[in-house]
C-alpha cells in the first residue's frame, strides 16, 4: 500500500508541474492571452490551490475519507486535462482562449489540492515505525516528477502538439487513480 501511494504521488505530480512549468507559455503562445490575464491566471491558480489544499485537509479530517478524496482528485484532474487535450485539437484554438484559461486554472488547482491529504494517508499507512522512510519515498517520487515533467512535456509537444502534451498529463493523472487505496 505504501509503494502504491508513493507511485500515485509521483504520477499525480506530473499535472501540477506541467501547469507550473507551461501555463504562461501555453496561455500566451497558444491561447493568445495577454500578459495581465496570464499573470492573473497564475495568481488565481496558486491561491486557489493553496485554499483547496487546506480545505481538502480539513474536509477529509472531518469525514475520514482521504482515499476517496484522492481518487476523486485523480478523476477530476484527468477530466480537466483530457478536456484541454480535446480543446487544443481545434485549428482555431485561440478563439477558445477563455475556456482554455479557465480549464487550465481549474486543472492546475485540481492537480495541486491533494498533497497534504496524500502525504497524510501515506504516513498513516506506513505507521509510526516507517513514516520517515515512507515520506522520504513520497518526496523522492514527487521531486522526480518535478525534474522529469519539464523534460517530457516538450517531447510530447514535438510528437503531437498540445493535444499530446495535455493527453500525456491526463494519462499520468489517470494512472494514479487505481494506485490510491479504495478505503
């Protein structure tokens, strides 16, 4: 169970890092969004993600439903990045700038809201005798994703453009879903 959660953390971090690394490039170059709107989108994404991380932790503490919350985060993140993949297949993608911006911001928030909950579940599953090792493993996979995502997304871009890049991100989020425990 610990290894599965660690792997899920690594897979789900891909979406968060893809947004952090490419939101400005994507909104400016693809959606044709100006500097002010791009900056505002980045602020809304970061503030929204921070609020949702605290809310998600409090909500799962009250309901004792960390596993289902984590699995739902995977599905929501998959759906939003899958939507981005579909939206970017249109030749007139700049005409859908606002739907792209809103979907990307929502996807970034969904891809970032689960961290505290996942690491808490990891610690609980590992138990007090192994919590340090488990958290170290989780952080190692998270940081591996932080390193690899900015290297892999450009490869997907070269191979198939933004539909391929956002499709890859959606696939990574979906791959985390079965790895998080059901209960």
